[in-house]
C-alpha cells in the first residue's frame, strides 16, 4: 500500500506539466507575496522555537546560548523558505 502511494507520488512528480496554462488565473499579487512571506516566516518560527526548546533540556544553559539557538534555527528555517521563494520567482510559478 505504501509502495503504491510513493509510486503514484513519484509518477505525478515526474509527469507533471510545468508549463504555464494561459487559461488558469493566477492569484492576486498581494496574495502571492503573502504566500512568499508565509513560506519564509513559518519555517523560521518552527526551527527557531525547536532550537529554543532543545536548549531547555540543558541544565546550566545561559540566556545567550538559548538566544543563539533560537536565531540559528530561525536563520536556517528562513533560509530554507527563502530558497523556495527564489526558486518560485525564477521559474515564474506560484507557490
């Protein structure tokens, strides 16, 4: 069952038509940019909070090291989101 699911996902990814269909309406410009911002901010928040929570397990943690882990996680998450946004802008596709 799982193999069939992965095979269908693989076939859909390989056989997807990446050409823009002129009959399909695009989202409004403000909605596209809102999606881009969300794609950057959501992973940044998730990775930042995860880095902060990992620091709570340490017994003698300082505030500076907890802040560092939060900003490191936020930077990683935001960077991953930014890579996706730049790819979407270059390929001229909606997220």
